[in-house]
């Protein structure tokens, strides 16, 4: 298996550090305009900063996962945390 360790300061290292912070900040979706606008703004900022299709796919997948999580919580009458 081709394991890799990203060098500190590399594009990948920096992206994943910032992506992890984004995940932690938005992991519990809220049904508010403020939450979704902030998530969208921050995800777009990372996408523009790193300009990489793989990173874009991760960001899109995370935003979709939070949307699905919120929808499922509403559908089941449960909180999303």
C-alpha cells in the first residue's frame, strides 16, 4: 500500500489541517441561514485558496454530508448531534 506522510508546510498538509478545523467547526449542522452561509463561505475560501479538484471534492462531500445529516435529523425528529 502506498502510504504517504505529507511534509509539514506542504499544500496537502496545510489543506488537511484547515479542512479538519472546518469539520470540527461545522460538524453539528444547524438549521439557520447563518450556519449555512458561514459553512459555504469557509468552504469556498478553502477551495479558492488551494485550487485542487481532489480538495474540492472533499469540501463538497462534507457540505453534502452536513445537509444530509440535518435532513435525517429533521425527518426522524431527532437532534443532529
